[in-house]
């Protein structure tokens, strides 16, 4: 009976080791894929969401300032 338990222990250890190797390979593949995607995106000159939001905010502020200036000009022209 002791031989059977040793056999099961060895099989269990082998399976544990195999799962560790598989997990390591998965992590390595994910890292490689992420690196490839980062390089591909960098080559395309895409902007980040933060950059997009910042520029959109600046454009909105410029529109508001233009509208205010337009109203001022119209008011000055109406006086003159």
C-alpha cells in the first residue's frame, strides 16, 4: 500500500510541476504579447485617453472664449 501512495505522490508532484511550467509559459506569452501591442500602438501615434480629454477640454474652453468675444464685438458694434 505504501508503494501506491508514493506513486500517487509522484504523480501529484509531476502535475504540480507541470502546472507551474504552464503558468510560467502563459505569463511569458502575455508579457511578450503586451510588449508587441505596446510597440504597435506606439508606432501608430495613437493618443491616450488622458491626452484626448485634455485637448477636448482646451477646445471647449476656446469655443466658450470665442463665443464671449463674439458677443462683446456684437455689443460694441451695436453701440457704434
